[in-house]
């Protein structure tokens, strides 16, 4: 098989690549006359991406690429018009909330005065009653003196009786409903209703006829006139006969209906259903009076500090106190909102986090930036580094923390101290197939050193030489 020779230009290119690789390796690392390992690289710095925390339109860019900045220096500003307006609203809300606190506290002071007055009045009225039980004799059924239980205990016991009486009344009213719903009570219920209506009609007829009669005699004429005047009308000299006859007829008819209803009721009341209804009605009446009497018993004991006027004043005081606390909470919320807006406003001016040099500027005035988008890149001069490349047969002699000296052409005779901070564990610029010792000698490893520059003489991008100790 015949193999064609590669064209001459291809051979030339290959030779150039090999020569360049050999020169790079030699220039990157060599051994000086004293046997120390040397290498070359460029001064680098930690890069910090500067990005706004808030979105907004850029109104000012205060630095350019290459400018030196110090920590805290303003770099760019975003439009603050919207947040400024919102802050004015929030500030007004704080003032309003504080005014509400002042009003609530004034109301609280007034409520405290009302409570003190109510308590004082009630205690003064209760003065004679506080020791009354010392001298009163207890009912014969009681085995303890009346003063034995405190007022609070007496009120609590009286309230228990109120609750029991209420339950008893509810049960009695339920039994009455059941009794009225029974079929055997139907006739009696009708008689009850008819009698109630007849009584109501008779009361009206009796009142009307009495007023008519009062003005129908000479002796009662003046009295009748006065009665009529009090009702807004006046009749001179008595009433007309027709009026008297009509009132009399109404009275007689109502009386007849009442008598008939009464007879019907008495007849119906003899049935078993009626007797059951009458019994339950009596129970309901007693239950109601028991309930109201128990309430009277409670009210009679609610004097002094337990008086309803004092309790009402105390509840009002508690309510106003709660209103004061709520108004103070509203102030705290309004102030927090104002503080939030102040924080947001402060973030519209982006400042340098540390000393350094502006490496990249990505924004211009008028552009709209988003949170997290890199606007500027700053190189930190306080954290200078240099990365050099050492052949595989040399880097084994290096270790982390090892010292080295750095020199630059811009400052002849000046040396800078450096320390190895990282040794790469992966080779670079390695051919794909390294089969020989000569081929492996072209394999290099990245060595990163931290450079000390207290006087700030070094600049990012300066070429530098490193001599490992």
C-alpha cells in the first residue's frame, strides 16, 4: 500500500505547534542557576459580581472600567421616585397611627375616671351593708351564720340558683306545650281562649262606660271635664244620651259574653285534660316567679365592687385598654412598613463591598436592570493570586502552604511573598495519547498562589515570575 506524504504546509504547522508548546512549558517553569523551580503567570484577583437586589431604571453610573474603588463607595443608583412616594404614604400612616394611640390613651384615662367614680359611689352605698350580716339572725333552718360565706360566694351560689330556676322554667313550659297539644285538652283550650278574649273585651267596655257615666251627673261633671281635658277633648255640660246608650249597650253585651265564657270555662275545667293543663299552668307560674325571685336575689347581693355599674365601668375600661394595645400594635406595624421602605430605598444605591478595581461595566444610564443581574464586576485587590503551570516531573516537589517569591518587571528589585493555596489534581495541555517519557514531560499542573501586596503596587493582569523556595 502506498502512503502519501502530508503536504508541506501541514508539516510546517505541526512543527510550529510543537515548538510553541515547548516554549510555553519552558517559559512557564524552569530551574534557575541555584536549582530553584521558577514559573511565570499573571496577577489575578477574586472577582465580585455586583448586582442590584431590586429591579429598577439606572439613573447614575458612578464608575468606569479601571477605576479604583473603596468599600462603601457608591457605584450606581436606581430610580427612587416610586419608593419615595410610597415612603411618604407610609410616613403619614405612622403619624395617623400615633395620633390614634394618643386618642386611645385619652379615652383610657376617661374610662379609668369613670370606673373610679362608679367604684367609689358603689362602695360608699355598700358601707352600711357590708357588716349587716354580722348582726342579722339567720333563718331557723340555717345552721351557719349569715356572714359565713363571702359576698362572692353568695353571688356565685345565687347565680347557680338562677341557672337552675331557668332550667326548671324551660322544662315547665315544655310540659305546658305538651299538655296543650293533647286532644283531650282541646275543648278546655277553646274555653280558655274564649274567656281570655271575653275578659279583654269587658275591660274595654267597662273603662268606656265608666268614663261615660262620670260625666252624666251634676256632682261628677267637673271631674269628667278634667278627665276629658287630659285626653285632649272637652264636652260642655255632659254627654249626649245616644252616646250613653251606646256605651251602656256595649257594656251589657260584653258582660253577657263574659258570663257565658265563664260558664263554659267552668264546665270544661272539670275534665281530666283541663285538670292537667291547670296543674302545669300553676307549675309554669311558680317556675317563672322562682326565676325572677332568684334574679332579685342576685341583684340584691351585687353591691360594692360587685355592683353592675362597677362591672360595666370595668368592662369599658378593659375594652379601652385593649383598644390602646391595638393602636400601639398599629403604630408598630406602620413603623415596620416605613422601615421596610427605608431599607428598599437604601438598596437603590449599590455600593462597593470591598476595595478593588472595576473590571467590567455592563450597564448604562436609562437601562432597566433586574435583581441578580450583574451590573459591574470588581476585582478585590486585597485578595491577589497568581496561577502558574508546572511540569508533571516538577510539581511533586510542591506542597500546600509552601512559600515563594514573586517579581514583576514594573517594580524591578522588589519581591513579593506568595504562598501556595491550591495544587490542581488534574493535568492540563496533555496530548490525548501519551505513550513515551518525553510525551509525559509536556504534561503540566496548575499551581495557585496567594500574593501579599501590602503597599498596593501590583495590578491585575501584570505578568509576574515566581520562584519557589
